[in-house]
């Protein structure tokens, strides 16, 4: 927790974290060292909150950022890249990496999941464990950043909308998993840029 930006202290002070407890339930992802990685960013610097469901549940994938991976491109992220190519053909993006750290550090996209951990091969296994915390994260961002846009993908992400004061800053979308239908062709990233009022460099 050493790298957490000090701006988040009022939020973290509300919770009594026993991080080790989460890692005694079985094989848990992401690695403990990356658990709170997303909170390196100052809340006032956030341009887009990119909210997903939970981390990838296979080995050597989850890296502490939603949809990002340290390994090959997972199916959900492949659909995200496919949609970006459809929406912005003239930008000539090339997506050869699953590492979204440029989105986080360069574009100030807050890559958050509704659950920060997951048990191996058990998607949604830790949703309830993290629910109150990530509810509070969304409310904290809403209260302390009046300019960012919230991109909520999937049912669990959409459930967080009630914690956002300015509902006009929300873009809703289908989860990009291949199991779901309707994400491809949804133009959610164009909607994000229109709402934000500026272009985002989605290259990785």
C-alpha cells in the first residue's frame, strides 16, 4: 500500500484492510503487490473511470488494472481493441499488447474493477468482498472530480451508477466479453470522447 496516492487516505481510513486474508482463500489474482496499483493516480487527475467486473482469473494475466494483462490479449480486451478499430479507423491504431499502462499513466484512465481480486478459475468469486469498498471509491471520485467521465461496462459496473452524483457524466455499455452481445458496434468510446470534450489516444 506504499504507492497509494495520499489523496485516497480519507477513503482508505474508512476500511480496515487485512490484505493477507484475501490471499489465504486459495490462489488469488492479481499478485498482492499489484492489488492497489490503480490508486497511484491522484483522484483529480482522472479523465475517465473505466469500470469493469473483476480481474482475469487465469495465471499470469491480471496486473492490477481492469482489462489489462501481463500476458497475451484476453478475449474481452480483444473485443475492446476491435471496437476501437471500428470506431476510429482513421487513427490507424495497432494493438499488439495487452498492457494498458499507457492508458493509465499517459491518458489518465482509471482502470478499476468492481472487485479487486478473484479466485483462480472462479469469475465473480470476490465481488461481494469488495462491493462496499468499490462503491465508496466511485462515490469518492464523484465527490472529488467534477470533470471525469464514467464508462460503466456490464451489470456489476452499472450497479455503481447510483453513487455518481452527476448522472450526465455516465456512459453505459455492454461488457466486452464474447459471451455478451451488443458491445461491438456500440460506439462507447466515441461517446466517452464526446462527453469528455477531447480526444483520447487509445494506443497501447
